[in-house]
C-alpha cells in the first residue's frame, strides 16, 4: 500500500488547554477509524516548528489519503499537508536501476 506523510497544524481555536491536544487526537482517531477503516497508521509524532504533528500512514490510493486530510482538517479546524512517500529501501532500488547520465 502507498505510504503518505501528513503534516498538521492545529488551529488555536480548537485548543483551549494543553490537554486539548490529547482530546482532539482521540476524537480524530476515532472518527478516522470509522470513516477510513482501510487506512493503516504507521506512526504519529509531535513536532516543533510550523506543524504540531507528523503522521505516517498507508492508504490504498491518493483518494483515501485525501479523505484523511479533509477529515483531519475539518475535525481539528486546522491545516494538513500530505506528501506521498517511498520506503528508503524501495527508493534505493529505483535509483540503482536508473540509466547513467551523460557527462556535462
């Protein structure tokens, strides 16, 4: 299944207290389990910088990943950016099979 990385910035309005992060996470996770049962979560990380979270998940296709993004944005009243990703081992295999470039 394709892998996707999602960066999420939660809106200030949806976070009234520090504990609000955990309540928001539980709500979003429960909703996603029902709405996107074939999406498999691989990891979730809190980050420092322009985004609050970094999530890694597998989805059947780009449409399923877009559903995740829309639901996270709607439920969390925030911003979500999704990037398709390739496992490092698979990437190395792809690169090894590329033709040599001509000299410049």
